[in-house]
C-alpha cells in the first residue's frame, strides 16, 4: 500500500511535468517598442483585417509572462486580437474516493479559480485600448489510465482544445472535463467524452477549437509512469460540433493537407452530415519569451468593425486566414472570390456560399507578392491548380459540368522552413458553391 501511494504521487509529478502546467519563472517585457514589428491591422475594401494570436499562456498556468506583460508583448509584435487561454487543469485526483489530489498548476485550482482569472482578464480587456482581448482556456477534457499496477500509462494528456466566447464562469465550472482518474486500468473511451465536452460548450454559446492536432507526447518517469498521447488527428473530423481546428503550426501534414482531416470534415458538411463547416486558423501556443513570437502562427480576422463581438462573428462565419512564418506577416488576402461573371460582386468571401448559374471563376490575390514554392487551389480536397504566383484566376468548367456542391480553398507554401511546427504557409477558409 505504501508503494502504491508513492506511485500515485509520482503520477502527479509526472502529469505536472508532462502537461506543462506548473508555472515557469516569470519573464518581464522591459522594452516598449515605438512601433510594432508588423502591422496589427489593415483597412481594405470596407474590412478591418486584424492580426490575431489565439492561443497564449500566462503565469496563471505555464507561461512566462504575466497577463499585463503578454499584452505589452502583443503590442510590440503587432497583434490586434489577443486570446489568453491558460490551462484549465488545476487539480487532478486519483481513485474512486478522490482523496489523493495533485496540483497541476492551472486555473481550476484553490489558488486561482475561474472567478479570479476571469475578473483579471476582463478588467484588462476593458482598460486596454487598440487591442481586443479574449479570455478562454486550453482544456484536456479526458485523461485515463491504461496501465496495470505498478505501471501507470496515462493517455490523452496532450489532447487539448481551446475555448472562447463564454463569459459565465458557471458554464466552465460545470463543463464535462475530467478532474480525476482511476488507479485501475480503463478501456479507451473512443470519441464520446470529447464529443460531450464540445457539445456542452457549443450549446452554451461557446467556440471550441482543436489545438495542435498533430502533436504527440511519449514520456516516461522512473520506468513507472508513462505519458502517452498519439496525435489526436482522428478527432478532427469525428467531432461534428467542433468549431474549428488549428492547421498551423502543428496541423499541416495530416489535418491541413489536401484531402486530409479538415477536407473530410468540409466534405461531411457538403453531404449534410455536419450541421456547420469546420473552420481553420493558426495558433501561436505561446509560453515562453523572448524566443517565441506571438505571430509565428497567427490568424487574420476579417472584421466589419474593430470590436470583440465582431471577432466572434468572424470566427463563427469563417472570415479568417491562417498564416505562419515571417514571410506572410506583411501581407493579407486582398481577394478570394468565386463568381460566375467577369467581375466578382464581393472580393472577399471567406466562409461564404456562392449560388451560381454558370462556371465558377475563382480569383485569389495577396496584397503584395511574396516568393512561393507553390500556390494551390483546392476543390473538395483535390489540388486543381498549382503555380508559383500569389495572384491567379481559374475558371472551373469541370465543376459546372458535374453540378455537385463544391468548396474551394487556397494554400500558399512560401519559401522558407517547412519542418514540423515551423512552416511558412497560408491557408484560407473555404468558399462553398451551390447551383441555381
């Protein structure tokens, strides 16, 4: 029994280290730049195009910056929309009686709590001018033990989701996200606990994105405790009420590739299986300073007005483009349109549905030319046009001949690094086409 208790505490130490929830040593941003590294916003054709950093941690969980210093860092780097998404997991208990609990260092703890966290971030959002601040969480909804004593194998500690748009802390307090696990082995629960989690938050007006879907973890401690989490790419298409997925920086190779899990979800929407499209964006997953950049993987929001509510409107409507790498930080999508005439009535149609009576004409352009390895126009998961220009036009006679519902999206692969977690890419959200 004594050995068992020792192992339990080793478990908590392992979870804290493996999940990364324990607070790091704070790093203070001393420099206040006279001008940002990159433009935080552009005004174009009736839109405010705002650069957003949507997944960030502070000293409330495992970040090195206080919320105040994170805000200053955002100003320095040219961020117009900043989401603070600290880890939810504050305490984890083991066993049916849940008498043995460990501190995970997240918000849901006796030291912090939802009320303190939200009050602080909300106050900063009201006091901060020229920068829209969103409060949310990063959540690991369900972890379970598949190991037999004395070996503990903890699965899904790295299967994370980010949440936004809920101001009622009671909703978060009551969400179906696990804070305990059994010492005895449990079978893999399949998709159900994750679907219950997403369903609950979206039913309460929330927005839920799958974070770093291609990231995995395999660590062991003292040859007794194992943290195992294969990349949860199977969840991307299966969670039919999920708002979106982070294709950048750790979602390029499986989820975001042509015909990948994102395209499968969009095809499910066209087939009527999903009630809403699955949107994509870029996330920074910012923890440490100064070596990380908030804009390394960012999201461009297309807003009618520069307000918090309009940011949420853009997220729900898919008016977003995902970008990563410094090459794309000085430009924006100035046109992505589909029409059946010589001139598009509306240049930017990210996330919209065009109803056409003739062959679709797809137009795409960036605000400035950047060097590319490849520009791809993707229809229903297949590349139908490939080139090296940021500006192109394509008449899709084949789609018109078949008259089946289609979606188009664009992917740009820039010159620069393309390794896992550090790529130079741009993804648009899709435009859908139906026929008169």
